[in-house]
C-alpha cells in the first residue's frame, strides 16, 4: 500500500516539497470519517481525535516510492507518529490508505486544527526549519535529532528575521547577498548550535576578480538583551552566572556580570523575548522597553545577533536575589547597584561582557535625557 492520507501540516505544499525533496502535486482530496483534527496542547501541529459525528479533511498521496516513504518517516517518526491503516472517502469512492497515527497518547486540546490557520501562523517557519531537518536524512537517525527541533526552529526564525532586515547603508557598499555566487553550505556539526562550512565566490570591494573563499560559521538563534534601569533611583540591575566560553579559554574567573539575555524563540518577537527573560532571570517585569541597538557580536565567525533594550523597571532595595529556570540549568544571581557604580566596574575591567559595556555606555549618553523625559 503506497497511498498515504495527510490531514495535518504536510498538506502545505511548500512543507511537503521540503520533506519529500520534490513537488508532489496537489494530491487527491479526501476525508477521514469518525475523526477530527485537533491542536496538540502547547504546539501548532494537530493529532487525530475520534469523533463519530465528524470527519477530518485531508489529501491522499498515491504511488509513493520507498524513498518518499522513508523521507516521510524521517520527518514524522521522530515526533511519535507511525503509519497505520485507514480507510478514507474521496469523490471517486473509498480508498485504502495509511496515515500517521500518534504512537502514544498526546495532550490534546478541544480546539479544531485547520490548515488555513496554521499556514497563517507557522507554515513558512516550519518549512524553513524542515530544510535543516531533512538535510540530515540518511545521516542522523530521526530519533537522535528530535531534541534539536526547537533549536532548528529558533535558527529558522533568526534566518527569517535576518532576511527581513532593513539596513541603513551609510558609506557601506551597495552590494548584497544576491551578488554572491556559487554559494554552497554544508553542516559540519549539529546540536544546540551548528557549525556550517560556506564555500562561495565573493566580489571584491576594489572591483577586481571575485575571490573564492571558504569559511566555517557558528550558527545560533538571535538573542534579546535587557539592561534593567530604575530612572527614579538611577539604579541598574546586572546578572551574574557561570559561562563556559571563558572556561574554555582557561580564564580563572568564568562567572561574569551580564545583562539579562535569552534566545528568541521561534515566532517570537525580540521584544516579547526581552520581557519574558527579564521575568525569568531577574524576577521583575519591565514597565517599558527602549530599543538601544541591534548588532552582530562577532560577524567574522558567528551568526550571533543581539537585539538590545533598556528596560525601565522599579528596582527597590530588596530587588536582588537568585533566579533562573531549573529546566535550563540556570543559576543566576542578580546585583542592583547605582549607575555610577556600574560604570566604575566598566572602567576597572570587572565588567567584561561586551554587550553590557555597550549598553551601559549607551545609557551614559542618554541617561540625563531619559530621566528628564520620565
């Protein structure tokens, strides 16, 4: 039996083309009587729920090859779905097919799942992330990859944010990504972060022959950073936590003072991330976020991109404490201090986190104006 009934996200033609590695065509319209598609709790994808008075809409893909089925299994199997028999109804009569049934009980909502609503909310992001997922087909077992999926979606979201960037050029060249040629990308390692090899031909600024270059790039998601500041008390709040980067450099003091920071989740705005992380890492909710800047941290080797905000907060005397999510092994101590004390730590070298230094210097420049405007 080589016919498969699709009732969920794979009905989206762009996502299906990524998963199959080819255009599968529209498929045959069908419905599964006695069931309906409902949204899985805490997620955007659906599962099938028995309901004698309903039917689930979908399409049947016929004459699928062994390769097609293997690619579908690679995508669906890791998320706890397996092919099982089903009998669906079409305009041409009943069709015996298979569909991806949940292998274990899922936390389902009572909310009907519709393709149109999912496409408006998540389709482009899912197709982008699926490209990274399917690049591992035949290389890494799907079951060994499922824990990477949230990070793949975060990286996909970062690429979409990057593609939507509008850059004031200033004196920089008018050349852009479209001027690159023969751009080949290979993933060298994948996990919470990835390392990519980029082989490309780059035009020169002097106008001479283009250069062939090879670069390894450390790929991660965008991050939102917040410097909490109380304008009435002229007090800032810094966080302290262990950092493996300084440890790997053999730095004797791998606990750093930093701003609040966190990765931008898939589909989340940097502002929403900034508010969420301030609560998680500092135990306070900013009353207002003021954009400071958005910038690359180390563009010669990393995709790290920081959305920096000043968070106007109430920082009373007892605001300092211990915070962080245990699920993310976060162990964070907060320090509230006068702004001038923080600037003294910059001058002494006690603050060694570059984004925090940037944000404090920005506040030094705009502090009087912001206090006057409040």
